[in-house]
């Protein structure tokens, strides 16, 4: 079992969050189920069919946002989970440090707030870039530490995540037809206006 300590963060006033526009040529869009493989392959806990299934379900069922490069590739993204927490914030390594995550989080925070949800998340205590980015957006650290326990029965921690697929049956499919839109109420379009 591995234990990961996270700091909870809450935005006290989402409408006051600056709305950063994407750089020229970049555009905001919902994350597509077709992006699930990219998210799996770049995720620290990804790398197998179980993580792909988990990410695909999050993408299909809960709000999310990504920043698409001019050629249509996602370079920065953020999902939400079943507790309406921001989760899986990520910027491709070659695009980091250019504030691409700001418009993504801003767009998602506006959506959550409009639907009556708090805007909050949790970040590993040693993840300085993420803590810094969120605090620059106005998030406040909450007291306490949230511990995530990762248990992989019968699976040595030294093995790569892909070994899970060899050790047991691959994850069952969600049994759903792929959809291109999330379902937290409201219409979703393939792209968002950022003006
Ligand atoms: C955390 C993360 C999403 C930030 O994305 P980003 O688009 O680089 O965000 P920003 O450009 O606002 O950079 C954040 C800070 O990183 C630092 N930074 C600058 N250049 C950087 C670089 N080349 N690489 C990494 N961090 C850099 C800066 O301190 C910057 O703060 P600033 O506002 O003072 O300039 C990104 O580093 C990432 O994907 N990390 C791995 C996954 C992860 O930890 N996700 C968060 C889970 S909660």
C-alpha cells in the first residue's frame, strides 16, 4: 500500500477569478473520449486498461476542459470527479511554465460555480508548481491533509502499472457507447467561445 498526502484547496470567490484567454491560435474545448489514451499515458497512476477505463468514465460523465494547440492536440487539461473536485490537472512537459493551465481552470471553475458547486481540489503536498499555480488563481489552502491510500493487492510496487493488465483480466468496458459530451446538465458544444 502506498500513502499520498494531499493539501485541500478551495477558491473562496470563483466569479472573482481572472478569466485568462488562451494564447493566440490555442482554443478551449471539452476533453474528448478520444483523448483518454493521452491522459492515461501521461498520468502518474495511468498506464493500464483500468486507468484508461477510469479516465474514460470521468471524461464522459463529468465536466472538464482542455486547451487545444492549433493542430488540435490537447496540451493542457483538467477533469472533475464524482465529488466535483478538480482533478487530473496537467500540462504537457514541453508546454509548462507558459500559464496554459490558467484558462483551463478558469473555464472549468466558471462552469462549476454556475451549477452551484464549490470550486475545490487537492494537491500532493510536495507539488510546488501545482500549489503555486492554483494559489496564483486565488485558491486558498484549507487546513488538514487528505490522505489517498493506493492498494494494489498481489501487485509489487516495483512493477510497472502495465503489469496489472498481465496479472489480471483487463478492465471491463464501461458497457456504454462512446459519447462526445459530458452530462452534468446543460448543453455541451464541441468548443467554447472564449471572448
Ligand atoms: C502543475 C502543472 C499542471 C502546471 O501547469 P503549467 O501550465 O506549467 O502552469 P504554469 O505555466 O502556470 O506554471 C506554474 C509554475 O511552474 C513554474 N514553471 C515555470 N517554468 C516551468 C517549467 N518549464 N516546467 C515546470 N514548471 C515551470 C513557475 O513557477 C510557474 O509559476 P509562475 O506563475 O510564477 O510563472 C504542470 O506542471 C504539470 O502538468 N505537472 C505534472 C502533473 C501535475 O502535477 N498535475 C497537478 C495535479 S494536482
